[in-house]
């Protein structure tokens, strides 16, 4: 009986909390930017790591390894300590965000090449060299097909086992937007102000929607049959995912390069108007607005009920329900210290600066200085243009794991022995 009790204690104390992988830009194929992993601000700095190279990429975390691109190439760091595991040099800047699945990392570079790299040791598995321009779009994957846009104006669908595209579809302008995939359709924007929906199997265009003509650097996010995407015209658009018709649009006053994140009927995004917004995803009505001290092009990560994003050289945490500032931390003083898009895995927030410094923050039970709380400004919502509702599509279910069953079993064994 003592042995079983001891075993129970060991399991409860030693078993780590399961960490969801953040394996691609914005976490999943819908680009929701949401994880059920929980952090409790204020956060404390766990470690920093200097890549030794500048970066425009953002971190991803898979199996406790952090991956990120730079002007050197690709880096893999131990997510617990920041120690570099390996790095692979490429001929040009890797500005995109890695996609890591089944032990392989996929990423495109400015050298017109799309790479498949062994995630364990950094060895190159294959390279596709036939695109006519570089990549600023970050890939996503469904059923061994990786979808990624290129500066040559095409959306590519790569068979990752063969290293060749099964199709590529023209959009007419360079594609910096990172595609999202749902229900047999891949969605993406281009620099001609158009949003496209293509059939995932053959690349046949299903629909396209022209916005106000400004460049689309933002990436789409999907929830309940709606495609959300920002434009440099200053609007966030909500489109019917099935037909491509406008559901509503909201004016943010300036470029929306931040890719929206969405959770439970609320869409979050920032703008170069130095504001961060939370809108009702069905109607476009403003729920709250947070005034920042600089423009927001960092794409938010949502952890439970907290939204994290970068504002110049500050990383910030807001209450997702109210917009109240919960925590902020400075990463430096100049432009090189500005923050790319953060990621959350386990109880750790990961972020990187353009200087190439990677930060890991974790929850703390100790009291730390709390920043001055900024007031959230609520302004009258823009009148949205409403079109008929669409049938909600299935959203990807987030994986989960608990030790409850194991602990319950051991508890029963203890009672029986007693």
C-alpha cells in the first residue's frame, strides 16, 4: 500500500503538463492562433537565446524544440533552455515561419527555394528550385500536401513525399499571405487586394473577392464558415467561406498587416493606427479597443482568455474579454528590438526580435511589479455590411491529454489494498 501511495505521489509531481505543439504560423491550419495551454500573467523571463543572426520569422514549438528562420538559415533550439541543437545555413534570408510535421520542417526562402529539412538534425531532405521568385508566405499542410504562396504570384501545393507540386494556381500578383485550409478549400490573399479560394485537390478556383485594391499582407483566419483577413486599405474583411461574398468589413483606420486570430466568436487583430481590436465575428461589432504606443503588425496568440502580441519592442498581454492590460515587457530600445509574432506551448510564451534574440516567458506564482493599467477605449462600432449567414464549418479540435485517468486508477488500487 505504501508503494502504491508513493507511486501516486511520483506521478502527480513528476508528470509534466501536456504541451500542445505550436507547429506552424498561427498554430493550426485554420490560422486561429488559439491554444488551450494556459499562462497566468504576469510572466517572468525563463531564458533568452541569441541566434547570432537577424530574423523576421516567428517561433514554432514541436516536441519541446523551438524552430525559427533567420538571415543565416534555420535554427533549432531546446525549448526548455534555449540551447541551440542545430542550425542549417541557406543561401538567403528565411523570413517565413517554419511548418513542422512528422519529423520534417518545411519552409521557403528568398532564394526561390522551398525546403524540406529533417527536424532532428537539420539535414536537407529535398529542395524545390523551380519557382521564379522567393517566399514570404508560411506553409500549412493537410494530408501530406503543403500549401504555400510565392512572390511569383502562384499558390503551390507540394506533395511532401515527392518534393514536387501536385498543382500551382496563379493569383496575378505576389502572395505574401499565408494560406489557411478548411473543408477541402485553401484560402489566401495577394498583393492585388484579392482573396482567393481554391480546391485543395486540383487547385481549381472556387471564388475570388476583390477588396479595395490595396496589398494584402495579412493571412486569413477561419471560424464558423467565415474568412477573416486584413488589408492595407485599413479594413478587416469577413467573407462567406463558401461563396466569397462580403459578410462585413471594419475600418481600422490604417494598414492591417497583422493576421487576425479568432476564438469563440471573437476576432482579434492590430493595425498601424496604433490600436488593437476585438470584434464580434458574426456582426463585426466592436467589443473593445486597446490603444498602443506604436503600430501593431505582430499577429496575436490566444492562450485561454489572454491575448499576446508585440507592439514595437514590447510584448503585451491583454484580457481577451475586456481588453485590460495584464502584463507587458520590453525587449530593448531600437528598431532591431521589435517583436515578431509570438507562440505559446505548454506554460511558456515564446517570442523573437528582429535582432535575433529569442525570449521564453513562463507563469510565476511570485509577485512581480505590475505595469500601470491602461484604459481600454470603446468607440462606436462601424456599421457592418451583412449578408446571409452560412452553415458553420467544422473547426479543428485541439488535442488534449490528462493524467486524470491514471491517477484515478492508482487511487482505486490504494482503496482496494486498504
